[in-house]
C-alpha cells in the first residue's frame, strides 16, 4: 500500500520496498533506516555477547552460552588457520564482522511487508530493513577493512617497505616500476570493492526475490499457494546464503590482513 492508502502497482510495490528512508541531498544523503538497523544490531551483538561473557560458568553451560562458545571457537579456529602473524585485534575483529554481518543479513528473513507496513502505520513512508542491501553500508565496512590493510602494511613493513611492495612486485626491476605500481594499485583497490559488491549483490538479489514472490499473494488461490511454497523454499536456501556471505566477508578480511602482516 502507498502512504496515501492507494494500492501500489507491481512496479510501485517493488520500488517502494527498495527505497531507503533518506534525509539530505546528493553526497550528503543519509539513509536513516540502514543506519538505525545496522547500529541497533551492532549494539544488540555487543550487549548479548557481553552479558553471556559476564554470566559464563565453568559448569554445564546453558544453551545460549553454548551457542556463543561455538561461534567464538569457530572464528578462533578460522583465524588460527588463516592468519599468519601475531595481532590480538584480528580475532575480535573477525568475530565482530561475522556476527554483525550475519545479523544484518538475517533481517532478510523477516517477511518483506511486516516492518514497512508498521512504519507506514506510524507515518514513516519508507523503511528498508536489511542494511546489507544498502551499498553505503557494505562499502563503509569494506573501507574500514581497507584502512586497516593500509595501516598494518605500513606498521609492519614501514613506509619504504610498503612502497617497495607496490613498485617492485611482481617484476623486481626498476624499469618495471610503472607497470608494478599500476598492477599492485589495482589489486589493492579491488579488495574493498570486491568485499562491498559481493555482499551487496547477493543480499540485494535475495531481497528482490522475496519481494517478487510477495507479489504473488492475493492474485488468486493458485498463485498464492505457489507463492507460499516458493517463499518457504527460498527462505530455507537463503539461510545458507546469508551465513555464507558473513563467513566470506570475515575470511577475506582475515586473508587481506594476513597479507598486510607479511614482511617481504
């Protein structure tokens, strides 16, 4: 339904669900819904894990403590197998990325009309509930990882070592410095771009499929029945997608930071 109460066309319905609640103009446009859900889920993650850590017992753990310990052990083993340096920040960073990205992705499991309809009832015209379907969110996280790559590359190798890595690889000859610089710069910049676009593309496509399936409801009983079946099937499959995308973002971050710690 539109904010005025008029029925939306299929095109309008899709456009409505893919529009962010925004303020500002141009470069300084702020997507309020993406910021609200991403920050809110981040706070929820910190509160949940902190409360479990404070109440942790050495005896038989509860279900929640057992679940959190499984996640921590999984991330810890992934870091030990992939990261080849020494840095106490990497494991907590990997845990934060995995859980936070998964929680943002998991918002895709909420039926597409529930929160937008509640928002419209409260007078809010748009409400996009999956932060990782917003390119601004995925790029901001990827840029954060990129800055860490630059920081640790300079910290471990020094400015001269970092410059040499960009200019003397893969061809260790002064005449090839321009070619090396071009290749290595493209490779370096491609890291955050690939991180951001991979997460955004998969979640945006998944959300769009949910919206298209939702259009089948109310047409007739046959399409509605088919829509329920497709919704359930895509929901089950999409659980694997959102988990895999959180894992890939975490693993690539670990790999990139491990490469930044390698002193040639």
